[in-house]
C-alpha cells in the first residue's frame, strides 16, 4: 500500500469502536490500544509524525493476532488488516524485541530442509525446552521426514477431477500425516492430486513480522508454481495458507491463486455421503474449534459442523467465541496473553464433555494440544480419512 493510500485509509476511521466487538486481545486486556481502533489511532499518530516508535507502541501494533475478527465489522470500510501489516513493515527497523524472531524465521524459510534436519538431530534437547516454555505440546516429536518429496502426482483409475495440494510449512514439517490424510481422501473420491515441487512458505509469518518485501518474494514464487497448474482447486490443511495465497497475494503482488479453496468447503461439496461411517461409535460427540482465518477470513463456519455430522459425529458447541491464542509469531512474542487465551478456550472445550476436540488448522491443533490433555485433539481431515477411507487408526 502506498503512503497516500495508507493515510487515506487510516483517515476513514470514525472511531465508532465496532471493530472491538470480537477482538481477543481487547477482550483479554481491556485497554484501548489492545483493540483495532486504538491500534489504528497509534498508526495515524505515527504516520502524521505526532508519535515515534517506542517498545510499548511497537508491542501494541505487534500484539494484534491478525485473526481478522474485526475485518468485516468496519462501517467505514477501513482495511484494518492491511493497515496493521503496513504499520508493522514501517516499524520493523525500530522493533528490537522481535529482531531475533525475524532472523530465525528468515533462516528457517530460506533453508527449510536444513533447518528441519538440524531440529531433528537436536530434538531431544530442543523440544523438552520448547515444551517447558509452552511453545509446543508436551512430548512433541518431529516426524521422521517432511511430507513433500519433490514433484509428486498421485494418480487414480477413474479420474473425477484434478487438484493440487499446497502443503504449508506446519503441515509439511510438523504434521505431515495431515497432508497424507488429505491426499488419501482425495484419491478415494477420484481426484488426481498434484503436489508440485518448489512450494515455499506462503509468507504469512514474514508478513506478520513486518517483512513485507521478503513475503512478496515468496508470494511471487508460489504464484509461478501454483498459478499455472491446470487444476480444479488448490487445497491445504492450513486455512492461513489458503487465506494468504487467495486473498492476501492480490494485495501484496497484484494477483492471487484464485482457485485456492478451503478443505472443508471442498470436501463438503465433493464427497459422497459418509453417514455409514463407524467413526461416530468411537467419537459420538466433538467440540469444534473454529480457526480464526477459516471463520473470519474465509467465512467457513456451518460447513465444518455439517461435515462432522455427515461422518456421524455430533457437534457440541462450547460457550462463547474465541481464538486459541496461537497467531503464529504472536504466541512466541506474547506468551502470557497467548497462554491466557488458550487456557480460557481449553476450559470451555473441557466443559462440553465432548469425546474429542476437532479443528481445521495445524496451528490451532498444536496450540490446543498444549492445554487439552484429557481429550484427543484432531484436525478434521484425520477424522474424515478414518470415516471415508476406513483407516484403522485415528
Ligand atoms: S485482527 Fe484480531 S486481534 Fe487484531 S485488532 Fe482485529 S480482532 Fe483484534
Ligand atoms: S470499526 Fe472502522 S470506523 Fe469504527 S473504530 Fe473500527 S476502524 Fe474505526
């Protein structure tokens, strides 16, 4: 966004406060600067030269979860998310607190395979430490290998269609079985699946840290690969990746992956009826956790519940809305708020008495698994695979 457009957009705010209605950080902290309206006011002051970056001001701007709960609430049409991204890119030089996080994130994204191998070698030391700091669930282990392994095409006998999978970093390196489950479901339903080589991080973590130019480079690389595939849809187990490649790339580089589709909407529309599944005997009830980017960013809510009902699982709603507090780099930078948000949600899920918690995002899955120990936490594709492909294990 150019500076004049930025100032114009910030100037549209009429201070009504509607954007605070579902803001998790405002809800948690209760101060104006921890909600969208206050953050935008700080950015206006900064852009007008009335304020200078300070550690506190930077914290207020970087403490937004980027959850998008405010993005459709503004009657004046302020592009709150883009204004916050732009603010972060303006503040990145002065923001010393997250300097190390930026360096490590860039290092990982530039050398993902090497970073994975090093983390694997060090995992007996690394993960107990990270678990103690509540960055990963207790007893977390890396998989033996990532999901992606060069260009792969999974063929089917009677082809109904052709789709591509955008794996995303968290699925590829932390939960590769989610991509396997998705591919198995797609194959079973007659879709040829392409997992192209050359996929890079969608750019969301870099953007969240204010590294706009670096995120744009990744966006261009992914567009070169996925933009030219002749497929019905590009799917991912990660809604943040889908939101980024579909809706944020146009704002970043002028075009996005138009046929990027969230897994839930795609499967609900394409899969045959699954009601005969025995899964419902094992997990008669589940509490469903709405990932923010799927709910607010992509508008998917009832579809997830419908899909669970179709596989024989009844959904028990928990009390209230709520973000799990993950937010990518947010959970590393604001551990206390992240932990408080998580604890609140975990208690609500436990109170449902459901047999499992189901979500649709690898990040939420990891976050919820840190606090929910007495109930299994699943990604929805794991359960659909069980129901649809008849796998013995869940
Ligand atoms: S994106 Fe989420 S955390 Fe950030 S201001 Fe909006 S509602 Fe609050
Ligand atoms: S909803 Fe829009 S106009 Fe109202 S305070 Fe928030 S940004 Fe400003």
